[in-house]
């Protein structure tokens, strides 16, 4: 018994030493970021899938420590190809079903360049299928009206042309709030990505039920291109952690852009409260629409409909929320910057952005 206590104490201290040097990124997830970064290309990302807990935890923690040691050595000598290495560690917990979900997260959410791991042969076989599989499985649930059907038709083309698979596409009444049968189909069919176009009031219930079924916990990815700062609060932050959206503006952009910051601040001073200035709810579109119309009226020197329409056809906005914007002649649509945001702890983090103004490509 004394030997057992000593062994347990040593394991605890070893595990504590490991955990204290990394950043927790969710249950069983750790990110070890390098001290330096290549601004042009960013770090090379390596994923380690090993048994931090479970029957083989004594071996898995050693593996994780070795990975840390080697990556530190590489980073201290200049990195690899001039780039630092970022290490992401997921716990396989000596459980194949846990491992599959966590390895899926490394590949699909974290976009690692390498996955290394699997102590037992059964574990290696379980995670091998996830690593070598190229086809991502999508579900396209939406509310039963024109926008979800239109955007899903376009999404299906993109998914299938990229080698993905649409497992199912379904539409529901606008007031539906029970999605238990849809969630069951998603989990039983091992869907990797839910591309959602269910709208309020049902979307909050849908995301909650999806979370409670373990979708995100098992590596599932959630996408919803209208979700903005106004809709984030429909759910608890943990229920939509990692949700990806694509919009023309996020509040986070105001941190780096003085014009956006001024617009955001002016709005909040005049209208404090729960109705936030955001993109998915068309607030940014309303702003641009009025300012572009203002520019067209000034050019036309009149509010005559035909004269203003002619000027509006090429109107430009040098500054606005998310950056400049301009009308596309003959299209009656607007070019603008686009951003990909991911929900982190109840706020959006911008993870990608367009290289410039994006042409409107209607579905």
C-alpha cells in the first residue's frame, strides 16, 4: 500500500508539472504555444493524441512530456523551415470512442499538419480511420423558407465538389423548437459538420439539444453564417463554443480599425442595452445602405429616383464598419470585406479574412 501511495504521488506530481506548463483548451485538451511566431506563415501545428488519463495514463503522460521536450528543442534552434511549432495535445483517455472525437477535433477544428499517437494497437486502428479519411460528412438543417433552401443548394455544390458528403438536408416549420429527432440523426450518422440555417426561435433550442447530445464534445463542428453578437446570447457560451460564422463585420474588428471603433462606440452611447450593432442582423447593411444612398444623392444633386439610381450604381464608401465598400455596376449589390469568426467563451475571435473586397456571388 505504501508503494502504491508513493507511485500515485509521483504520478500526480508528474501530471501537475505537465499541466502547469500548458494552456487548457477544454476538457482533455492542451495547447503549447511557442514563444515566437512567423508573422508571414504562422506556426506549424502538431497534434499529439495520447492517454493522459485512463488505464495507460502513465505511458501517455510520458509521451506528452517527450513531445513537449522535442518541440521545445526544435523551437529553441529556430523552428522548422523558419517557422515555430505549436503543439496541441488531446487526451485519448484509453477509450477509442473518446479518441475518435478528440482526433477529429485536431484535424477538423485545429487543422493540425501532423497527428502522432496511439499507444495500444486498438487505439491506433481507431484513430487511423479518422486521419486517413478525406470525406467530411455534413448535415444541412434549415427553416422552411426561401433563404435556407437557396443557401443550402449552394452549400451542397461546394461540399460535394470538395469531396465532402451531405448526409441529409431537412427543413422545419419556423416555430419548431423540438429537434430531438434531428439531433439523433446527426449523432447516429456520425455527422462531422452541421451547417445550420435554422433561424430563431428554434435555433437556440436546436444548438442546446445538439450540445447536450455530445456533438461538439465528440469533435463535431458547428457553422451558422448569420450568427452574430446579437444571437450569441441565445445560448450559454459553452453550448456554441467553436461555432464558425462568416460575416462582413465583428465587434472584434473595431479593436484594430479606428473607423469601426468610432461607429461602434457612437451606437453604444446612443443605444445602450441588448440590441447590439452587428452584421448578421443587417445593422451593418443598413449603415452602408444609407451612406451609399447619401453619396449618390450628393453626386446627383437631387433626390429624383432615376438620377439617384444612376449615381448609386457606382457609389463607394471609403470608410465603414468592417472597412470600405462599393457598389458593383449593373449588379445592385455591394463589394465588401468578409471575415470568419469563431465563438470563444461567448465572444467572436476573427480567425480569417478576405484579401480585399469580395464580389457578391449570388447563390
